[in-house]
C-alpha cells in the first residue's frame, strides 16, 4: 500500500466551491507541504486564506500549477476540460491531476485526447454534497463515510491511482470504487441523477399551502436535494442524456407497476412489489 | 387553552406496535394516572410492563376500556374500525377515542356511523415513523417536532379536540393541523404515500451490484422508507386508491417534463423546472 507523504506534497485546488472548499478543508487537516487554490472569486480566496485552509490563492493558474504535484479540479464538467486545456503548458512535469465532476466519460475522454504525455489525469467523483452550494457551505466532514468513484483508464499510472485512493481514504471517504468512465456515467444516472430528478418532480407536484405542516419524514427526505445548483445540474443531466433518459424510463416503468396494482386493487401484486423493494433496500440503507 | 390534567387521566393504548409503543413511551413521561394497553401479543405486553411504560396490559379490551377516559387506537385502518365496533359496549361513558391510522375518511366515517352517542371519536394521524415496525423499535422521540393531523367532524366536542391537541403538543409534536378527513386523505396521498411509492419504485430500479458503494446521499434519502410494513402499506394505498392514483399521475407528469427537456436538450426549460423546484423546496426543508 502506498502511504502518501503529505509533508512533501504540494497541492493546488481549482475551484473553491462546495466540493473544492470541502476538499481544501479536509486536506488542510492532513498538513500537506502546501495547499494553494485557484478561483475566479477573490473574496472566496481571501476567506479561505483567513481561515488558514489555503496558503495562497490565485485568480489564474499559471503560477500555482508550475509547482504543484497534485492538482484537484473541482469545477463543472465543461469547465474542467477547458481549464486543463487552457493551462496545459503550466502543469508541473509529472504532475497528477484529478477532478470531481459528476460525469466522467466526456471529461476523461476529452482530457486524455490532448493531455501532455508526462501528466497523469485520473477521473474522480466524490459522492458527497449538500443542499447548498458555494464555499460558505463547504465542510471537511462531507467526506466522512462518503462513497468515491475513480475512473482510471489505460493511460493512468497504477502508482498514481493507488496514491489517489490513499488520499481519498485519508480525508474520510470509504475505499474508493474503480470503474470505467462509461460504467460510471451509466450507474450515476441511477444512483445520483435520478434521485435529483425525482426530488425536483416531487417538489413540483407539491403546490399545497402549509405543506411543511402536512408532510412526513418520507417527503422531506425525498425532496432534500431539490434545491440544486441549477447550472451545474443542467450540465450534468444534459451531458449524460442517454443514461438519464434510460433510468427515468425504468423508474417510471416501476412506478407504473405499482399504479396498476393499486388501480386493479391487486393486493398480492402490490405486496410482492413492496416486499421486493424492502429486501433490496436493506442493502442500501 | 385547555391544560390536560395527567394526574387524573386514565389512558388505554390499543396496539403496541411502532406508533402505539412510541405513544406509550412518550405519554409515560407525562405521568398520567394510568396507562394500560391492549395487544394480542403477550410478549409485547410483558416487555412494555417490564420497561415500566404501561401499568397493565390485556389481550382483549373488555376490562381496560371500562375505566379509560382516553383510548388511543394504534392499529391498521380496518382493524381500528373493527376494534371500536367489537368493544362498543365496553367503552367508559363519555370517553374520548382517537386513532393514528394513515387514512381518515373510511375510518372516521365508518366509526361515526355506529358510535355510541356519549363517546367522542376524533381521527388523528401522527406523521411519524421509522424504517422498522414493531414495539422493539418504538421510541418517545419519534414525535419530537413531528407533524400531527387531526380530522375532527361536526359530531366532535370542541373541548375534546382542544384537549387532544394539548396532549399531542405535550408529547413533542408541532401544533396539530386540523382538516376534514377528505382533505387529509387527499393531501396525505402526496405528502406521505407518494414518497413511499417512489422509494419502492426507485429501489426496484436499482438492481446494481454493490450499489451501497455507488450511491450518493440523494439515493439513500429517497429510498430510506422503502423497507415498509408491507401489509399496512398495502392497506393504506388501496384504501386511498383514487387520491394515490391522482398523485402518481401528477408526479409522473412532472418527471415527464424533465425527461422531455433533457431529450430535447432544452437547457432553458430544464433550468426553469429545477429553479422552480428549488424555490418551493425551501419551504419544506
């Protein structure tokens, strides 16, 4: 097992939003040699510096990237690709790059297409989040027990994958799961994107006065993620279009089976569906 | 405002399942003159006695009902009606009866039809629960901050409604909301039954190996209630058939709008839907 040597590690985090800010806070506890950050918002940089989370912040990447062994991109999917392209000549030779975008196929394929051969880009996706976006809501503990998917490809160095996995565990996540970018996008359409689509649809069904006094925990839970970062989620859903549509169809098909059983007052069929759900649910929760 | 005099109050709880058991535990803290219970399971009665939550337990209602000022029925909807009918002659003159069934129209109408004129039955529904059923999972704190709906009808005495509201607040619930049984069933199809239908459908969509390492909090939240008490939920869904079908249709209609926006890669339409959901969600969560 590779043990990351934080005393020697120079890290730059690109994007101090909810995820980038939380990563900075979680990594700061591990006392790496340096954490620098790039963000277009000078106020956010100032806040992160004042909190002692980052040593220095920059509004562009030229200077920090030149001396960073590990660069973590915490940007929207399209912006992740754009950033690597824009600063391609600035990365330190041999640097390890990773990202946190919620879709992987488009990001990984695009970056591998133009990446400098000495650099190693490993796609990553922490399954962590909050109902609010932005640095002000970032917190180290969002990674505690969180799932993290890595999508290494043939070009990645095995040692770098192991190193990244070790770092991810150090910030509190579960043992990261590895799969192809294609597989990731397929599965994430079900395990993250569909619940967001459901949450929004359920809230949009609920035009009832005083609903906050009329709902049970089940309703609150199912709608917790409804206040999404709209720009980001439009990008995630549209860039994973086929998988999301497939999952919506499968889900609507399942809900239709329940509907049919209720409409026909078919108690045994309904019981069978609910029983099956209960059994599978035990694995998840 | 009516202040319940617990020192004089003699209570019988019928059904020591998750809700009845939790009510017994919550009420025991208020030190009423007596809490007795009726349950068909002698082992559960013994447990509740050993825990000091109830003074005595019975496997039938004849004796306890004769001396109880307040009878709380914590049974399935059909069983609630059957119990009142079966023991109609045993209730103490002037007693206040209430229930906790998740549908109200059928229960309230049926009971009002044959109730002794000296008795007062007020329908109630605590919006509290857990993923597990049965006395062993019962806990006083499930009512902390929980919503509670009362469905009084013309036959109910105003003082009794106020008394019941005061007791409900004493066990930790929010100010109970009052509405007609019809309104209750209409709203609850959205705020509790639909999320349960969704949770089951989402779990049944998720036949993926190792899904527990691949899902985000959104998926866990939306499926938390999937392990339902199958018998109870079949009864709740089938007895509220029309309202549930209407809510499923409205929800599927909303999900179809998201699907359409994604299929057409219509970013502005998708953004508009997600933005609207986010705004409404702020009221709920």
